[in-house]
C-alpha cells in the first residue's frame, strides 16, 4: 500500500504514534502494540487517513515480530522522501515477554497521552 504524499515544510521534525498496531504472528495469534515513527521532512509527509488505513490493513497480515518495524519503514520509504526515518514498535507482552523492535535512524520515543480520548 502506498501512502498519499503531502507537501510539508522542509526541515520539519515529524513524529507519529499509533497505539492501534495489530498484526498476526506466523501462528495466526495476534500481536498488539504501538508504533512510533520519526523523520525530518525534505518537503514531504504522508496523509494521516492513509496511514490509519495502512495500520488497519496490517491486521489481516502475518509477520515475524522482528520484521514489523522494517515492513512499516519500507512502506513509508517507498511512499515519501525523508531524512533520518526511524520506526520503533513496542509490542505488548506475550508469554511474559515484552519486545521492542526498531529499524532505521535511532530517536527518543516521545509518549504523549491523548487528552481528548475518553
């Protein structure tokens, strides 16, 4: 899936967070978690509605947990031009183990509560 490209001011630091990541393990069991994305704009960003649809489309696909950050990175990288693109995925605990998977540039994850959500 391609994300619709939008113009953005070049040099803008952009971060996105979605707590709605859900995809299937090779066994068919669901993985849940959060995805954090950060990059510096080189004049482009992506449409938020497309990103929401993309995240939702992953729910029916199977991935190794270790590959999900790369999959998201590749989708963004093939849709828009960025500098310093990084993707971090925090998966909820399964079997008592919690996992964080990252691909691309390193960045500090900023966690911000959604004050409008009930």
